[in-house]
C-alpha cells in the first residue's frame, strides 16, 4: 500500500504516531519518525528490527526551523518526500474556560494547530513543484462537536479541520491531497489519566460505552486509516475530516440503553 513511499510521521514516539509508523513501514514505506522525545528512536529501532526502513529525528513541531529541519532530513535520507502525517499533539489542561490562561491556550494551540500549519506549509514547498503529495493531520471528534475535550483542545482541533478544508482549495488542481483524521476515545499516553481513573473505580468496561461499538479504540485502528489516506488508494479523498470513533459522531445527543 505504501511501497517505496517516503513518509514523515510526527508524534511518532508513542500512541497513534508510533502505531502509524510501524504500520506504514510494514506496508513498505520509508519512515522518518519525528518526536520531541527519545520515543522516536525506539519506534525507528522497532521498524528496523522488523526489517523495515526508518530513521529517528528529534524536533519540536511548533518551531518553524525544526519543521524545515525534519522535512529536509526526510529528503536528505530518502531523496524525496511523498507524504506527511502531522500527528503530534497535546491534550491541553482540561481546565474550564474560566480557569484557562492565555499561556494555556498558546501551549495547546502551539503544538496542535501551529504545528500542523507549519507541517502543511513546509511540505507544500516540495509537494507543489513535484505535482503530488499526501498530507494528513490529526484532528479530533472534539473539533467537530462539544464534550470530547477542553475548550482549548477542542478549538485547536477545530482549527486543524479548517486548515485541511481551506488548504484543499488553496491547492486546487495541484495533485496534492490533504485530509484529517478525527479520532474518538483511543487508548494512548494522552488519554492515560481517563483510563487510570476508570480502572481505579473498577469501571473500565464502561469506557467508550456511548458509541455504537460500545468500546474505546486502539492506536492501530487509527493507524490503518492513516496509512490508507497517505496511500494512492485514497487518490480521490481530499479536504475531508474523517471520524474514526466507533460511530460516536454519527449521533445527536443520545442516552445509551441500560441493561
């Protein structure tokens, strides 16, 4: 599906980014694993150990020079860039709107929204001249409707959806595609506090119960969608924010059946 594609994945050190990197490599991609932590090294090492092709790169996705650096690293290592998954994100503080500070907003939007903008901006410098390229961004169901995250987090992810939709038209006729995935509740390091609290209460079986699948998701389930959208199999998918949430966003407010 991604044979000989040169792909950058940010936030590759854990969770969705790690799962996507591993899957992309298994589908034949050369993967540049980008993260601010040494998790990037771990992910890249796992890929190489499994017989795939990967390199690790440390970067702060909210710093423009470092974004240029990781895109350049992909081109220097593999000769070109075919796709980028701007996945790195933070959860925000979970504070109420009256408790949030300007610093909270700047921190959350700096990674979640500015980081995506920079990935889009600097990958397009290569994709537009070559006439092809796939851009993928991690948004969230929180960017579509209320009650899936704090105000700062939700606004940051709504911004990602808008970046994707607007950029799709600003790159009209270019051969470049851009899409977003909107995950529901996925078990990752970011959502660990939610899972820890539920397990401490003995209510783990209730996590995710309000979606029709009646469960939470795994990073690999997002990774499979990511690999599809980065591949040529998704050649007519553009400008979309695709929920991968067990059906959660399909409904208006609803009370689940109690049995």
